[in-house]
């Protein structure tokens, strides 16, 4: 079936564009007095709702030891195969006898499904609210164990974006 | 009589038994290396409670070194005493026993006498929980990451059936595979830990001896060098070869064909391999003293073409030597050294650096023991299929392929083979006794050859 294309021949008032410009400026004028829909990123940052799944973190015990025992359940559960763990015998006497020496997450491959935190028997891996991490190279978006522990230090005292908007912290994340 | 195994009463009784087993068991499955292949874990899922009614503190004991690379985690032990019975009934040395009685009992060794027998690693295999652990495997990976390759051990002439557990092209452990025709249920520690020694000092490219050190070559250059040297030093008639009894039948067979094409003389012998005393244990398990795992196969295939040994070659003028290194187990006898000295050019097929490769003039890198494919024949005449667990490293090539390509370059004859199974088929066609030992008839358990002339 053929499509009928309606043609429109502009008249004189259309051709001088003054009416159209005035109409556009009227809309702008109206918007000036309304509540703003945009935020002034990066000075001000959007606070994602509770349960948002962003950047991962590795939790620590109170004494600073890593909670992870390198059981590789998260690696097994991961549908995107983005976690790479290398276990080893732990150096400390007290506590768990196994810990990871390598814990890499490919943030570009990750689909942020949260299966890893569900699978974790030690509540060691969690997804945080952090969403704005970027880099200039793909390799820089593979976060290692130190990075994941730094994310824990950053996020343990509450939502980073709320604290950022209150002016408590300026620096938000860190990749390798 | 009718025995009911799934009634409510039976299930309830099982639950009670399991509750007792789990009284002191830490249930530290995330840390435990047995997780994934643990019977207690399976039964806990089936009959266990989520919470223990035991309000007292769990008994905690420190780990203990049992010797021979075995560590015991007393907390996980459920006192099944399999390990105790293993050392007394299978090995016959009886190092382990149950110390104390009742709540205080634990597995221990007699005063000052740790595990000290060549089958000790098996106690970790038979332990149904994660109490007995191998030091070299503990905290290295999880069992579900491992791909299990059924293969055979070539470390001695017993030819045990093994399962090679590997992941990411790395072997993590070797465990025994039940095969009543070969080894029964167990393997020795030599075979269990053999993979470690093939991980270091590996050869990856063809090397030719230069004035200083070694020069790398491409495969074409390497074959060309061999052909030129053979023409230069006495021609095809003077070539002598020593086949290794640790290699699969395929490469030994092809070497036999190659040497037959070169000359009608007895120009082929077996390379000397380290010999030890046979060790026989209470259960009848035998560690063969002959460390050439495929000697029977080599003798079957080469038959009366085999010369007595390196010594018999010294009578005539020796030309180029084709040597197969017995995976570092070559016995550097005086005769062998003299033979290499007498030869103007020695070509060595090897997977890793060894005393023999140092004396060589041209080294051709071939697949290591766990990269090989083919058949091996143990001392009883059982033919088993060797399945590669690893990819061949770098430019190294399968042993049979190197021999076949040498044949192509030297004589222009010899069939073209696409993979090891082709050569096996050729053996089935050529050697009457091996006609039934085809790839598919061998299966995972192997097949005996009979009636070798």
C-alpha cells in the first residue's frame, strides 16, 4: 500500500519565522519559573533509590580482615563470568583459613544482576549505590581486590551521593 | 523378606545419625576443599537441619601435619576410620590409629612415626569429608571448576588409570580412577605428584646447538637441519635410533617404520630408563620398578627389530642419532654417553630440559606426558588410551607428528596422519596382536592384548 506524503507549502508568516521564534521563547519564559528537572552534575549528584545495584565492594571484618574466604560461589553464580578469584591459605592465625589473593571483577562485562551477593555465604561481596565510574581504557575498568576494599571504606558510612550532596565527601570512585 | 529404605521411620533415623555426625563438624563448606565432592555435604542437604540443637561449644582442634604431603583437619573428621584401615589393610604399614575413645577420639599416628609410605596420598582421596587434605591441592581451586580427563599414568609399567583434574590449561591434581584391570582403586604418590615436574623447564621451540648456547629454529628449519646432517654424516644407513619406553605406542611405532625404511639393519633400540625395585603392598598393589611405562608396548610393536641396547651400536661407525628422551627419567649410562660422543649429530625429542638434551645437537620439543594422545601398554599387556588433559604448549608438536614429519622429510614416504587415532588405526591394521585394541574398543578401561609373537 502506497503511503501518502502530505506536503506543506509555507506561507508568508511562516517564512519570516518571527512567530515561531516568539512561540519558542514563550516556552522558555514559562520554564524559568518552574522546578528544575536537571541536576548540576558533578557538583550535585543523583541519589539512586535503595536497592540500586552499582559498583561492587568487598566487606571487611571489624579488625580490618577481608570477609571473603575465596569460596568462589560468586564466580560460580555469575552469569557473565566477570569474576576471577585466586584463593590461597590465609596469613592470619585467627579466623578463616582461606582468603583471596586475587579478586578481579570486569566491570564492563558485569551485568549488575546481584547474583554474587545472593550467592555469598559470608556476606562479603555487595553491590553499592555507586553508578558513575568511568575510565579511558577497558583495562582500567577491571577492578581488583584493593579497589573493592577501597569501595567498602568509601561506602560503609552511608550513601555516598547523599554525603556528597551534603558536602561531606568530594571524591567518588576509584578504579585501577 | 522386604527391606524398606525410604519409610518415615528410616528417614527420621538417618536424620538423627546425621545430627550426631554434625555435632562437632564445623560445616565450613565455603572454606573446605572437599565441598562439591563431599558425602557429608550431600547428606546434610538431604537429611540435615538448618540449625543444630547442640548448645555447647563445638570442639576445636588444630590442624596437624601427617607427613607425606597430607594434612589432617581434626574438626572435620567424622571418625569413619577409612584412613586407618587403608594404612593397615592396603599398604600394610599401619601408621595411623584412633587415639582415645568416645568424645575424645581422633586420628593420630604412632609416636614420632608419621605417614611414610608411597601410597599415602590415597588417604586424601578416600576421606569422605575434608579432613585429610593434600598440601599441594589445598586452597588452590574448587572442584567444580576442574575438568576431569580419564587417562593413564606412564610413570611406571603398572600403568594406573588416573583422572587428571585440570582447569585453565593447568593441572591441579591427579586422582586414581577405578580400573580392576590395571591398578584397582589406588595410585602411588609418584604418579599423583608427577605433573609438578613437567611444569618447569619445558621446551617450547626447536633448538640447535650453536657455538655459544642454543639457537631457536622453525620446524621446517629443524627438519631441514636433520636431513642435511644425515646426508653429511654417513647417510641413511648409519642413522641409529633409541626409542623411549615412556612414549605412547603411536610414536614408537612410527619410529620403527621410519628406521625400517632407512635401513634393513637392526638400527633401533630402547633408551635406558631408571630402574628401581618393585614394591608390592599388602593388598597386592604393585609399584613397578621399571619406570618406562610403555616398555611392553615398545617391545610388542618393534619386536625382533630391537637391538640389545646402545652398546650394540658402538661396533659400527655411528651416524646421526635419533633419541627420544624418557621425560627426564633417562638413565645416563656410560654406553649411552659414549654413543652420543661417537655420534657426529644427535637429535633429541624431549618435552623438557634434561641431562640428555644438554648433550644433544638438535632438540625437537614434543608434547609432555599430559599433553600426549595415544595408547600405552602396561606390563600385563593392558592397552589404555592416553587422553590429553592440557593443550600443547606453544610451537611444540605431538610426538607422533614429529616422527611422522621427520619420516616425510627423510624418505618422502610414510602416511599422512591427521591425529593420533589415525596412527592407532594403522597399528591395528599392521600388528596382529593389536588388531582389537582400537580407539573405540579400548574405552576408558582399556583392553588386554594377547598372542604377540
